[in-house]
C-alpha cells in the first residue's frame, strides 16, 4: 500500500475544548494532530473515544504567544466517528487538524534521519533531509500577519482554513531529500511564519512475494495443476 491521506478534519474558532471527529477506511493508520493556539496551554494529553495514545512529536514557537504543536497516534483498527479532544485551561482561538495516514510503516512510522522533525521559530523551515526514499513530508505553519497562506510548491493541503493564519500540507516523495527548504505561498509567504514544523512519515516495507506474479500459470512439481 502506498502512502496516502486516508481522511482529515479540522476546526478553527474560539473554544476551551476542541473536538475533531475522524474516521478511517483501513486499519493500521498513523493519526496526526497538529494545532496552533493563542497562547493558552493544553491542560493535558490529547484524548479520543477510541482510546488511542497520542505522543508529542514537535513544537515551534514564534515568540511565545502562538505555539504550534504536532502529536501522533497509531490506530491498529478502522476508526468510525472517533472524537479527538484537545482541552485548554481557558477559551482561546485555535486552528487544529486531525488526519489519518495509510500505507505507513506502522511499527516505525517516522523517517530515521537524525534531524527530523525540523522546526523554525520564524521564516522557512530549511535544511530538511531524509534517510528513506519513499516518504510523506508533513509541513505545518502558523502565520503572523498573512491570514491566507497557500500550499508550497509540490505540496497538497491537509487543512487550510480561509483567513485563519494556519496551514497543514503534505507531499509524497520517491527519493531521499537533502537540504530541502519547505515553504508555503500567499501574502508575505515564509518571512511571516510564526512557527513551522516539517516531519517525514516512511512508507511500509513491501510484502511482495515473487510467487504471486505467476498467477494461474504457476507450475508445481509433477506438472501444471
């Protein structure tokens, strides 16, 4: 199975408790949650109705008031109407998205390059390198004054709410990356970034069996069967 965004959802608005409902069509998905807020801390770990465990992966901060964070979980079963909740100590403005990645290495989902995940407190995330050829690059940006960022070259949107200063995007690559600059577009572009994160999910190893290619013409000892 190749890497793909199996499903995604998002929320933008003022609240003390974000609820994101996510379903999947296949098992063994990697669930990602990325969010930016206006400075109120998350009061506890992210929870959901499926009982998954969310692990912190990265954070970036453009000056202390508007952090952006990325968490992930592993869903070994198909999810149906799974409600993911992020709680805050007080009502705050939040941009948040949840998404499911199929076709990833379920045991070791992230590319092993020692630099990953890459972050920047301002401007473009640069110097991104990967170890594996077949990866999905993930990129999350929070903007300071550019309210309508657009996807960077070669990337596809995961969540990009109009006028909300936030973008989550991905790109599937088939060769190792070295010193890559992962940018966005729109307005004042990357010089306006108030925090950025770039990470890489690696594709599951192939389970191809050469015998399968023989199909109905395979021959066993003693002649055709």
